[in-house]
C-alpha cells in the first residue's frame, strides 16, 4: 500500500478513478480544479499501481486547505470494493486510517465531503470533527410528472402557473454580460459585492462550456431578462451554483426558470442537486421543490485555528443574516 501525491502526468488516471468512485464528482476532477484557478494537490493510496483511495487537497481563496468557491464536494474517495459489507468497511477503514495520518499534518484541513461518504469514524479517532450539512436533491429516476407533483402547491406550482400566464419565457445559454449583471446585482442588493471577480467567473464558465458541463438559463419578461441561473453538470448530477434575480421580476419567474432547468437535466443526469440549500435566504425556496433532504459532512482538523475560524464564521452569519 503506497501513499503518495500524484504527478500531473497521472491526472487523467485520477479523473477516471473519480468517475468510477461512488464518492466522486466533477468537483474532484483535475480539469475542473484548473478551471477554478486555484492551487491543489492530490493525495492517493495505490495498490499495485492502482488508485484505491484519495483526496484532493485544494486551497481556497484565502490560501487555506478548504473548499474553494464553486467546489461543493471534495473529501475522501474510494475505489469500488467487492465483497460483503464487513469487508468493504474494513478495507475503507484501512485506507482512511492511512490517509488521516497524513491529513493530520494539515492544520487548516476543513472540507465538505460528498453525500455518499457515510463513515468518518477513523477520522474521529484522530481528533477530526464532523458537522452535519444538508442539501436537497431530486432523483431523476422519477418521472417529471411525479417530480412536479412533489412541488409545494400553494407557492411553487401557483407561482409557476402565474408566470406562464403572464407570458414569462425561459431561454438557455444566456450571454455572459446579462448573466453576470443579474448575479452581481443580487449580491449588491444584499449589501455586499460578489465574492468573485467578473474576469474569474468569465474564464471559469468559458472553460466549463468547452467541456460541455455548464448551462445557464434566463427568465424573460417582454424581452428583458429578470432572472438567471447557472448549473455545472455531469452524468451523475447537475448542481445549481448560480441564481440571480431582478427586483422587478414578475412573481414566479424564478420558480418557472428552475423548473425548466430541472426538465432540461432530467434525461441528462441522475440527480439534480440544489447547491446552497442551507442558506437562510435560499433554503425555504429550494425546499418547496420537493427534493430529498440529504446529509453530507463538513470535516475539519480540530485545533485552535479551525475552532477560531468557525467562531468567526458564526459571528459573521449572525451579523449578516441575523441567525
């Protein structure tokens, strides 16, 4: 069992491993990380030159080992292990114990893991702590009729019908300037500028579109775009990363746009993931689309640095959002 950091020449092999891993997603692929324009390295466990487990160690915008913006899930990935549940668990423990011994050296380690990562007990033994997080996910194996029937009737369904009756139309592939303007305005309306630069987002979207893994939607009223959303997607899932609205928007335009994006990805992806489901301004709205509430973990190295960092974040949220 070999513990090592991958060379760049091995990244294509890693990307294939991500595709095959139950815990893998687009957010752990090297080319996606390159699109984010951040520093990262990939720690793996190999057995006879085959990757058996691994983790992307990316640095965020303030240069600490934590999820960068627009990278929802990182954390530990495993190969698919054959055998009964006892063998699978024992093998995963063996890999995770070895990885954690190395991860313990990273004081600022603080990542959001994939929802399919279920068991962090070996990390707990090494004084890592886990905080429960939630997201809403729609299972696209269900029919569109069933998905729509699960929408909240009094708000989502009625608002969608209202917007349709008012002539709101939905278009795909929104031009960047329109997209940026509405996303940025949403942050400005909340009292802060967007936490990312226009140039960075433009390059990020260009790279993802060249890989056929980004799609944008816009809601139009009388020729004016009043709401936009942007999703990153792969066969496993689509992920709602951007949503911006104009204050003059007709009621239901945003809900209609989200519904059209759900329909668009229904036959393209296994799931539709509402990113940002715990934000107080977003959770009540996303919840009403009837997705399944899924748990995922924020796991960090328990030390003074991360303790103080989380206290600062809690204080900021209390001041910013009143909770």
